[in-house]
């Protein structure tokens, strides 16, 4: 009995979360077994693609280059593409969703009209207070473990739903993007990770320059 046959024999439903990170042969495998006669649901956010489950030479190397092409892959596999059921965030405030849509260029809507503060802070005393605040998570692009505080990396925060206020730490290149008024043109992988970080916030979202935290970095 092949894989599809075994699935049909032993399972009624098949769920895959974070489907946007499947790549290489793993993605082809998902498409192949999606023909099984059972209830199959794939859930994911194309713009939260931050790593690949596998990298297999030239297999699907361009899979995540274009949203419409990616979406068409599921339609070609005779899967119903539903972009409506989960199109509103139950986590983020309208303020955070509007910021992500306008400044990062990724469309996201809030389920309610709750407002929160979205701001850039570069006052050294205020940044230090945020750094020491055990209730506010500090999200770094990388190497969060080198800072003695409540922290995580942007990409690794994906799927976390326990944060309230979030402090996103920007390296010099991304500080410049903030000053230019938009993150739309930064590297695609970096932009996706920034989107992940910003969308962790249930409450306020504060950006700070990493340069002000360098004195507290472990060598």
C-alpha cells in the first residue's frame, strides 16, 4: 500500500501548519499526498516564510519568489485557496496592523478597532528602561542570546502568542529604512522576519536602535 493509501486507511483529517516554510522535495511531497481522500487543511502565511524545511539542489528554488505563482501551485493541486477565513488578526491592534500594511508593505487587518502605540525610541534612558523591563520582550534580528534580557530573534518568535508589548531592535541598515519612512524595499528575508516580529505584539510596538544596546552586549 502506498503513502496515499495508508493515509486514507488510517486518517480522517490531515492538518499542516506553517506550510509556507515547506520547500524542496518536502513541498512536492505535500502536493503529492494532498490527493488523499480525506479532509486536508494547509495553513500558512506566505510572507512569514523565514526558512526552508529542506534545500534540495534546484528543486523549488524559486517557490517563494512570487506570491501569485506560489498560490497557483495549490490551485493546480486542486486545493481550494481560502484567503478570507483567517484574513483578520485576533492578536494585533489596528495600529500595529496599519503600520505593517503601510510601512512593511504586507497587507494585514485587525479583528477589532483596538489602538496601541507604535513608535521609535532613541532616548538612551528610555531605551535602557525598555531593555531592563522584564515584561517587554526584545526581539533582535540575530544573536539575542548575547544580551542579558527577556529576548528572542525575529524569525524564532514565529508562532509565539504570549507577548504583550514588543520592542523590536533595529540594526543600522534598518534604522535607515525607518528614517526613510518604509521597510518595503529591504531584503525579502529580512522583511519577512521583521513582519513576524512586529506581528507578535498584542499591545504596544516600540522600535529601538541596536547601537544603544551595544554596551550591554556580551563579548
